[in-house]
């Protein structure tokens, strides 16, 4: 038996993970495209809001 061997593994994440680069990834901050095997990062703070929705959100924040 070989001391070291290589295995391919697929993970389904249920909680934030630490990859070892000093960044934590929250499950809601990325999308997985299983067909293309890609991970898309998503920053909710950069989401485009309509003018009306942004105004309503600002009003709710002032209450």
C-alpha cells in the first residue's frame, strides 16, 4: 500500500468554511454551478437596487 495517495472528493457545504487563506466563506455569499463546476462569489452589499427599493430600505433603517 502506498503511503500517500490522491483522491478526488466533492463536498456539499452546510456551514461556513475556512480554506486556509484567511477568508471565511458564508453559504449565502456564493453560488455553485454544478454543470460547469464553477463557484461564483456574491457580495450582497453590492447588489443593485431599484431607486424605489433603495429609498424604502433607507426609510426602514431610520426607524
